[in-house]
C-alpha cells in the first residue's frame, strides 16, 4: 500500500509515486524529494532539518490544470563558483610563499599532498585497476600472498583526499610562482598560469555536478505550476520560480519521471480513473520509496 506524503481528499488515491531527487546543502541534512501523481493532483514534497528546525515544502498542481512538462537531467557548471574558486586560490598561492616555511612551498611537498587524490581519480577513470596494481607488484618481485588489493574509498575519505589535493595544488603553484627563473622568463604573465591551472582543475575535478530539474506549468492563468530546480548560478539568471538551496541530485527514478510523467498525466486527463489501474500495476512501488520521514 502507498504511503501518503500529504493528506488526500475524498476519493483520491495514489496512481504513481517517485523518489526523484536528493537535495544536498552545506547547512542542512540531505533530504529526499518525492513526486506523487494521484487521480486528482501532481504533488512534489521535500522535507529536511536545518539548524534544529524542520522544513517541509509541498507544491502541487490539479491534474486537470497540468499543461506542459519540462524536465532536465544532466551535468552543469557553476560559473560563479568557477570564478570565485580560481581567484581565491590564486590569491592564496601568491601570499603563501611569504607566510609558510620554505619546505612547505617546495613543489615536491605539494606533489605528495596531491598524490592520494590523483590515485583515486585514476581509479575512477579506469586508468588504474587491480590488474595493473598486481602487475606493478609482480615486477617488484613481491610475494603473491603479500599483494594488497585496491578499492575505491568511501565518500568521506574521498572528500578528505580532495581537500588535501587542493592544498597541495596551491603549494605547487606557489612554488612555481616564487621561482626566480619563472619570474624572469614570464614576467607579469606568470599570474595567468595559476588562473589557468585552477580553472582547469575546477572544471575537471569539481565544477560539473549532476542536477535534476522539473517544471510543470498550469493551464489556467491563476495557477502557479510546479518547479523543481537548484539555486545554482544558472537558476538565478533563469526564469522566475522557486529554487532549492544547494544541489538537487537526480536518483534512478528521475529518469523514469522524465520519460513517463507526460504520458501518465495525459492518460489520467483523458480517461480518468479507468487508466489508473494500468499505471499502478505496470510499476508497483514499495511503501518505503515514498516515506517522507525515513
């Protein structure tokens, strides 16, 4: 039996339910976004806790008032984040040589700090694998029973490696900028190098993020429709409407929403409850998929 994320009117029931998104924000816990299509409404709900307070967002459109449906699942680049990241790290690299001990601004020290994340990144890109790892160890003539296995680190450890990588990168760039040979050969153009390096690293390692967006317009002039989108730089310059703080990351159900929500709404608008059984039986959901308080 389907769990209700909002109260239903008389004779209203769930036709289809989707766990469509995960919202991540720096100042609140991760929260889940759900879309439920009933025989009377299209409903989006999201709840989270931030700073000791509970927040609940519910947005809905009457089924007969649903107009066009637009969805987006992909990767986007935060342009504002790119600019701030590049400028901030360039400034830190410029002053680090004057405030840090000499050994910390040596390029080799920065490289060692960068190495763990580089290994993780190579593993994710399938450049470094267990087979290659075993072959390297065999060339070193180590005993087979002493071989270690490699595996992807958990998300927390990966974030630690990424932070350490960025620290090492800043120190490496600082070593480059403080080099007498570089200053003599490049002059003022040496300041363009960290901008290019940090900009490339942001785009390659940090910048592109998975995002999910959905817009359900209302036919009537009095209806506001339903909009789900991140409060990213692209959203701030886009059309008006509600924008979530942080990132809205698509789940597996997000692709199903994008593919079938339009057909589901059209069937319900044309045939009503007669077609509800077909959609309910074609992909039954478990109660845990639609709980808001899990």
